[in-house]
């Protein structure tokens, strides 16, 4: 068991497709992920638009530094295309 409560932090936010790619990359790096969909949030009633973004990839705060490296590599590869 954990000695302290698990704290989730956002490591990425984007479209469903982008979030799925980042989630896969993080899982390949042995980082557990959780997707949080902002579309169903209470802060906006007009977010239900396909491809509008808002899907958050959450990871443990303990994995944040390693996760940021994976996300930064994702952004670098995106810019090459």
C-alpha cells in the first residue's frame, strides 16, 4: 500500500487523438496514466465539439519529471512533421 495519498497532475492536454498518443507513449515508458475529459466539466456548456481539445492526461506527481520528458519528445516530433 501507499504511505501517502496518490496525487495526480496534468502532464498534457489536447484532442482525443493527441491525448491517446501521449497516453500510449507514457504507458510505454512505464508511467501509469488517467484521462480526464474536460468536455463534461461545469466550466463551459459549449465544449462538446469534436476535436476541440480538453482531454487531459494525468499522471502521478511522482512521475512528473519523467512524464514531461516523454511529452516534450512528443512535441519535438510533432514539429518535425
